[in-house]
């Protein structure tokens, strides 16, 4: 299994359900999100598990920070279940576009620069409110570059 630059992100049905449930119940004021766990094969990341924010997450209108203990527990469970590893994160931008902010980019840069984490690419899935509904976009962050990639949610046409 070789890892190439990511051009597509696919969320399986269980991962899609976690995200859509959270989006349905989320307020439209503060950000929410969670980690993404799955596999990076060739140029595609398949997300098998998506996290919820967790009770200790920091949620403001312009910033989201995952609950680390909550994320770690999900990561351990996912790895034991099907070997899924941490591939990135998802979060909302209730009041702006689904584009990584400067602060988001700095966060992804820190993850990429940590050799212990061993990231090839960090996947960012961002949902923004547009015309009364959530609109999602996926980004691949790598070596100081952030590029849009195709995203497909299970059960949607893309
Ligand atoms: Zn953001």
C-alpha cells in the first residue's frame, strides 16, 4: 500500500451518520466537530469512523478544539476494531465559508510536523452554513500546502 497525495475523501455510512447527526443537532453559533479515523490507500482516504466533539471540547463561534481524552478513546477503539488510524478531523464554520482558517492551517501544520504522529496528509472536512443548510468541503494538508479534494458522503451523490 503506497500513499500518494490525496485527491479524494470518502466517508463510509457509519462515519456519515455520526457527522450528519451532529450537524442536525448542532447549534448554528458555535463550532463543532471531531476526529476522522480510517485508511489512506493510494490517492484516497476512506473514513471509517468520525468522532463527536466530546464533553470537554472547546467550542466558540470561530474555533473548535477536540476533547483529547474523548478522541483518544475513539481512536483506540477504531484501531482495535479495523486498524483505522487518525487521518484528520472535521469541524463546522457556522458563520463563514468551508475553507480552513489561518488558525486551522496552523493546527494542521503542527500535526504534520510531529514525527510521532506520522501523518502523510491531514484531511480537513469543513461544513459551513449556506442558504439554510450545511455545505461540506474536504481539504488535504501536506507540506505547507492545503488543496481542495473531492469528497463523497455515503448515500449522497457527492
Ligand atoms: Zn476552522
